[in-house]
């Protein structure tokens, strides 16, 4: 049940951050996405009634049990380090733009 719910959340949102409210790495990723002007859906696993089931489902789907667990355009990106590394490598904004989470900047 949780696996299909997790997949449905990922499929229906351009960017999803499975997070916990008290996790500093989750806060960093959400701040980075906000700073970039990305629209994203944060699922706070510690505030969801089925949060632990969702976290287990994510581990099943991605092999990653830790949070944040970031998906962009339906693809699993990884956690805080992976998301930050993409940004430092100049690859995060293009991914977000492609997913429709960030408006493409006009070159005019």
C-alpha cells in the first residue's frame, strides 16, 4: 500500500522531498530548492500517520532509507549530498527546469 502511495506522490509532483521536520539535511535541501525558486512537495514523514511505512516503501523503491529522499521529474536523485553535488555541478537547475518546477529564465 505504502509503495503505491509513494509512487503516486512522486508521479503527480515535479519535485518531491520526503523529509522529516527535525532533520537538518532535509532543511538544507528544502532551503536550496526554495532559494532556486523551485516548486516542490515536501512530505514530512514524522508528521504523516503512515510515515514509517512510507519510509520503508522508499527504501524498497530506491535502496535509500535515509531522508531527505529527493525525486525530480519522477527520478530518484538521492539525499542532501547528492542534491547539493548536482547544484554545485550546475546540473540541479536544468533538472528542475526540465521537470517544470522552475520557470525557464528567458535569455532576453
